[in-house]
C-alpha cells in the first residue's frame, strides 16, 4: 500500500508597498473550470491564504526527492482569475485610475525576474505602474473577429495559441476589399493568442467565460520545460521544488493639498506647513462674510527650496508624521497642529487637464 503525503507546490503572494508589512490582502484567486479539472486529475489541493493562494500536491518519496504522485504527462497550464476585493486599492496603488473596458493585468511564471530570491510573475519592464502598463492585455470573448482591409484574392489568417503550441488557419474571400475573419473559441481553454494576416498581427487573451466576470488580473502558472529553471515548481522527472511567486505593486504618490480653514477667530496670519524635504506653497483666500464664511489657506506640496514646483508624496498605511502647521494669532506665533493628518485614501482627484497629475485634498479646521 502506497502512502501519500501533501507537499506545497507553489504559492502566489501579492505585495504592495502601501502596506506597512508589504503584503496585500486585497485579492482572491479563483481557478478557471479547466484549471479545476487539472487540479482534480493531479491530486492538487488549493488553499486561500491571507495574501494569495497556495497549492499542495500528493507526493511520494523517491530517495531524497519528493515527486508528484500523479505527475504531469504533458505541458500543463494552471489559470486563475485574480479578483479585487478592496475598491480603494486603485486609489493607493500605482495603477491606472481607470482602465480600458475588457482589459486585464496578466502575470505568468515564464518570466525570469527574480530579486533577492523573490520570483516576480512579471518582468521588470512590466511591473504595474501608472506610467508603465505593458502588463495589461486585451480580452476577447468566445467569439473573436478581425476585419483586414486589403485588395486581391482570398487570404488566409492564422490564429495561434501562443503558449499552447497550436494554431487555426482560416481562408476568407475578398468582400469589397475587406476580409472578415471570425473564430469560435468556445472549444478552447483560455489563453494568450495572436492573429496574423498579411504580416499584420493582433494580440489578445481568449478569456472565454472570464470575459464577462469582474476581473482585475489573470495568472497562469506553467509546468513545462520552457519555464526558467529557477521558476519551475516541478521538473520533467516530477520532482517538486516549492516556489513562492510574487505579484508586486507599488504605492501611489499624489500631490498633497491642505485646505486650512480659520473657523473660530478669523485672525490666523502667516500660516506655514513644515515637513522634512518638502516645502508647501500657500495661497490665501480671505473670508468675505465672517462668521458665515471662513478664511481659507491652501497649501500644495512642492520641492524643497522651490515650493511652486508641485511634488508628489507617497500614500502609505502608516501615516507620515511630523507635518506641522504653525501660524500667528493676534501677533502671537505658535505651532497650531503638531501632526497634520495624511490624505484620506478614499479621496483622490485626477487633474482634468493633465491626467498624469493626481491630487489628495486634506481639510483642516483651526
């Protein structure tokens, strides 16, 4: 009688520099229906973790090695839908405030980008940032169409499943100098695709049933020889090496604007905000009808020594401290608030004229 034990094959961990401990609890991972079948066939169990998921497989000992009891007999792909649970993640993370419809982030273990033993599921040039979103991929439903404008006789288009090693040719006739290609992808598992005709290419992800789900990202973990050696959780002999894959996010930085209202005295003068490494540019709006109206002082974060140059400051779970408001009441100067609050992550304001600028407003009454 053979006795099996379970060994962790790999885990997927999400990290975000916004959080003090570096770990991000804002996502759940759901296997696709094809992935569920793969896991069942190979005796693999999936477990939700606080910051991701972990997969455990039945293994048998073979000398000093531990091998999958029900190993992969061919190239295998495990696909997971990455779903966002925290609506404010977008606010404090360096990702686009809005994304194009039917686009998703895409991550896999075919990259070779390890830093200090962390196995990132994205290349260095694709780590999600507002300024760099090559990790985004366009999604297609079960029915893919492409219209190619050209002249001549019938043309053949080729739809290739990039990671699965097969393709579908389709020949269509000229229709008023247009060639209309249509593919039914229902019989195929989700995956990256590329359509080509006349040297023109169109890349997308055949999402199938995922197309209509609330999707933030797609994660694919491969078990095949083309996976970089340091990323393989199982080799061709079915020997298991536990891996931890990391999906990294950085925290968003915004331009901070403090709105300080003199609600009580209407006597505040010469207000200033002191913060190491940052100078705040101040603008004064006098009260027009006190006490119904308050004097307002607006402070915008700027570069040290050049406060009129707007400067971004990081949003962090642990607030930045030692941001001091000082000023003078009736000729007496003093520190009014020793630790000003940090921005509320629920409130960010992209500039309507320049979407690369995002502001955080903080309201303070004195």
